[in-house]
C-alpha cells in the first residue's frame, strides 16, 4: 500500500507540472481533448501490461457493469469544466475541499462505513487548512452553485464506485480500469467539442508540444492506475487525504521552482 500511495503522489505531482508545460509553455489549450488522449494512453499502457503478464483480462466483465463508473467519470470531467466557467476559482476550490467530508457522509449513510472521532477531527482540521490555503474569492451565484454541487456529488460517487466496483465485480484495479479506460474515452468524444474549440486546431502541433503531451499521457497512465490501486486497497477518504498532501507538495514546489509568492495565509 505505501508503494501505491507513493506512486499516486509522485505521478499526480508530476502531471500537474507536465500539464502546466502543455497548457502554458506549449500553448495547447484543449483540456478535455488532453483527457481523452490520456485515457487512450491508459488503455495502451494496460494492454502492454496485460501482454507482459502483469494481469489477466477479467472474463465475463460486461460493459454495462462498468458503464455507471464511466458515466460518473465523464460527468466529473464535464461538470468540473463547467464549474470553472460559471464560478470563481475560490468557490471552485471550496467545492473541491468539500469532497472529503461529503464522501464520509455518503459512506456513513449509504455504505455502512464508520469513522472514529479522531479521524473525523483530523479531517476537519485538514479541510480547514486546505480551505485557508486555496480559497480566495468565493463568489457564488445560483447557476454556478448548482453546477458545482452536481460536480461535487458526481466526483464523490466516482471515487466511491472505484472502490466498491472492484469488490462487487471481484476484479483487480488493473482489470477494472482495462474496461473503463476505452469506454470512458468513447464517452468523452461528444464532450470534447463542447469544451474545446477544436476549430483552432488546424495543424499538427510541433514536435516539442507532442513530446510534452506524450510525457503528460505517460504520467496520466500512472495516475489513473494508482487511483484505482489506492482506492481499491484503502478507501476514498484515504485517497482524498493523500490529495491534500499532494497539494501541500505542489504549493511548496510552486514557491521553490516557479517563484510563486509565499504569503502568511498559505504558509499557515
């Protein structure tokens, strides 16, 4: 399990900076298209793993068994993008912080999970800290709030189902993601033109951009796989706490590598 946590932390932190290069340095502004490419690469990576004998394809695993998981993923991508369109960055970040307590509530009410008082108190402290360091201009409006709440609930269900589907379908993280990755890519096809202006993509990007996309996609394979490994072996709550740790590292690297301003609020 520590190896899975380290893999997710390392690849997730790496992909943040890789995507910064893709979007800012290479000026490739097609976020949803990049997500589509990431899932194609994830399937290719898993196919290589399968052929190398890392895992065997789960027999009898039907598309309909995995479809709810794929639909919540696509809903997560679409609604998260919409939330950024209709909400301030501060309100968007606040909704992300609420993912952890909402998962705790859903798992307690509907999945019979129990959490000790110590865990609940530590989660409260963690969420307050993340909120202080990331939330700034929390301007709310009715339409944006509805979209943000929808994105929050879909994100929570996706993370919960990543764990429960592995147990329900009796398959490994590799086997479940092997079916989910290509199906999610197909479901993303009609979503891409809704959020990315593909009319401006009139020619093949330069070699440097393609290289950056390739590196980002390789890291995405590791991120997607490690998400299933971490949640499958631990829980969605553990995965979210790991996410808060990654945020701390990313903020720190931002100060060190990119010279981001370090104010007292973020430091606290």
